[in-house]
């Protein structure tokens, strides 16, 4: 439903997965020295994009251990297969259930307030739906990640023109 609404809003959408894979190769090549501890290229690429697009004041980490454990904290959350889906997030969060931590395997959900929307098993597609839900639901993202989401939105909207 989120993809359908986003496509209706911006009807000339190209395939995000193909386009992102092209960007991913370039980003990982240029910033090959960053986040070497992450094995999954998609997660590593998102961590690099977030790191290179800080919002004012975001360089001072308030929760340094959380950022070290999960460089995509407050954007993507990994939970165990037996854990219940989280509720009460003020802004949407992409939740990966049952996969290995910091890898793109597992069932994906967009969790917001008391709602959890199943968005499939493909993390790249789920991430695109997650970013488009901000436009579809008219919700602001986390203030500390405005530049990260702005760069993502501009990229998505460039793909639609």
C-alpha cells in the first residue's frame, strides 16, 4: 500500500534497487576505509551515507555505545525471531526480525506508534518503502538525521523525474 501510494504521488518512479546498487558500488569504492567491520554491503553503504551526512550537532554522540553497536540506530532496528515487535516509536523505524544483526536477512516491518506494517523480506525494498512512508504519511523524520533522510529523499525524487 505504501509503494502504491508513493507511486501515485510520483508516477514516473524508476527501479530503486537497480539505481541504489549503482550508487552502492561507487560509495563503497570511494569510502572503502569506513565501517570495515560491517560485512553486509547494503548496511555498510547506509552507515557511510549516514556518517557523511551529519545534521548540526549530530557529531556529538549522545549514546555512543548504541551508535557503535548499531550505526543505523533509530533508523533500522534488529530484533530476535522470538521478540515482539516494538511499539511506541514517535517516528517510523524499520525493524528487521529474525535475521542476523547488522545484516540484510530477516522479515522487515515499519514500526510507528502502535502500528507494525509488514514490508517483506528484502531489506533494500523495505528501506525504499520505509523512506517513502515519510512522504505518504506526511511524517517528519528524526531531527538528528535530517540530512541523511534529505539526501535519500532527493535521490528518490530524482529517480521519479
